[in-house]
C-alpha cells in the first residue's frame, strides 16, 4: 500500500520517552508531583491561575458542568457542529443541551443564534474554538453577562490559540483542553480544566477524585488516616506517567504551533481561487490549526478519492442533533440547524500535524485539487 498520510498524529521524541521512563522508576505513578507540575506549566502557558488535570477532555467538560451546578431543568447552549462530548457532558448531569447554529464561513458558534436560544432556564453556554480558531469571545461574554449565565470554552482544538493577543483559556469562566494524540500535545489520554475562580477549581478538583477532600489541615487535626467525602465524584485522575509526558510535550508546543501555521499558510495559498474553499479565519485571532477544514463540492466522492490515494481525510463533524440518540432523546430532527447541516455536506478535514513533511503537504494539495476536478 501507498504511504498513508493520516489527518493527525502525535510527535514523540527521545526526551518524551525519557521523561516517562523517569516516572516509571520513581515512587509515584499517580497522585505524585508531576500532576501539580503539569497543571502549573499549562496554567502559566495559558496565563490562567488555576488548572486541574483530569483523565481526558470529556472528563474535563464533565467537571465544568458539575462545578457550575448544572442539573435537571437547566439548559446549556452548545454549537450544532462539534464533537458529541461537548453536549454529552450536559446530559451526564441531567441538564438539557440546547443547540445553536454556527457561522457558515468559520463554523464557529454564531452569537446571534446563541442569543435567540437564551431562556430563563439557560445556565451556561459551552462554545467550541472549532478547528483551533477562537470563537467571538467578546460577543459571547457580553451575552453571558447580560443574561447572567456562565461561559465555558471547549478549547480542545485550541491549545496555544490567541484571541486578541491573549492565549485561549481565560476568556470563559472555565476552559477545557484535551491531550488526545491528535490534539496539540499528547498524553495518551488526558485533559485539563482551567479557571481563575478558586471555588470552581476546588469543585473540579473534588469531582476528579470521588468528591473526597484531601485537605491536610483536617487530616492534621483528626489524624493522618482522615478524609471526608464532601460530594459525589468520579475517578478522573491523570497519572504522573501521563503528566510527565505532557510536561515534556509542552516544551515543544510553540514549535508544533509554528509548523501547523506554516502548513495552513501553504494550504491557504494553494487553494485560493480554486473550488477548494478554506474556512474563514479572523484577523484578531491567532488560529491554532488543530484541524484544517475545507469545503468542497461533491464531498463524498472527494472523500473516497482521497482515501483511495492514501490520504486520511476526515469529516469534523456530523452535526450532533443528527445522531439517533439525540433525535430520540431531545426530539431533534434534520432541518433545525440549516447552516450547520449545509456545511456538513461540504466539509473535509485535510491532514494537519507538525511532523508532516513539505512533500506530504504537496501531495495533499495535488491530490485534493485533482479530486475536485473529478
Ligand atoms: C477531543 C475533543 C473532546 C474530548 O476530548 P477527549 O480527550 O477525547 O475526551 C471534546 N470536545 C472537542 C471539541 C474535542 O475535539
């Protein structure tokens, strides 16, 4: 078979392997010092005060919904085009996800559509920095404040992206990252919650570990064996093995981002004036390019043609309200979010990862232009 170019993949070097091996030889495989260190490194990078490392991005979203006190009868506004985890986390806590349409050119959540979905039951908005481009956070903040609702960033695509010269992570009340191997840095599985609010951070921290407080002062008072379960939580901990990998990976994040942006510029230039339409990126934002999404005519045929020649294109995402579970659960149906549905028929994610060679990039460009010509 031909050389296969996936849509995304991790970059692991000897330093990463060394960092993991060092933990394997140490006293702590989990709940050790690497967890707090990884949290500090990510928080500092994103210019946020507090971070809680968890087992994956989905767990991080669940922590946010719990920390914000969302439950039965509460509505949370989410974009129609996203990974299902964005809205699943609302269902975990018994809340109701309310979908909002997206902007046709950027596929970012459309603030006007968000505004139209606000009701007295709305408790939060979870916006997604789709493909790695920050949302219109100023408009979302204004809508959230005016209506007294929380703002959560599902920033799983956007580690290192910037909105008006500030790193993604501080625009919302709580922000979430994923360290799945296709994302910007890899820990195998992994996630993190970022916030500047100590109360929300503490709630997320408790939720990560069975709702058990490990406050050393109470242990000192009552005896070293003492702990109390204050809340119902899960085991959403991230191991020291994974955190060591994450710390090592963070040292390379800027070089990864630089390469992703370089590849994006090459794609942008090559598709200009062709039937392959790049998504719109805004001048006041620095895109992190987790994905490079284009719109093409006859997407299904182009998808097959690309796969045929060894290029792992993908589709991000099937609008969530089109999934059978959501249709049954919430009575949703096709036709409700026309912008998202129309975009879905055209979108294709092209390979985008830091270790792509210039030759790989040229191959993708040549093949997609050939494929759209039929
Ligand atoms: C990857 C991703 C998640 C979930 O992250 P996991 O670490 O895979 O659980 C959530 N939301 C979006 C938008 C994602 O891309």
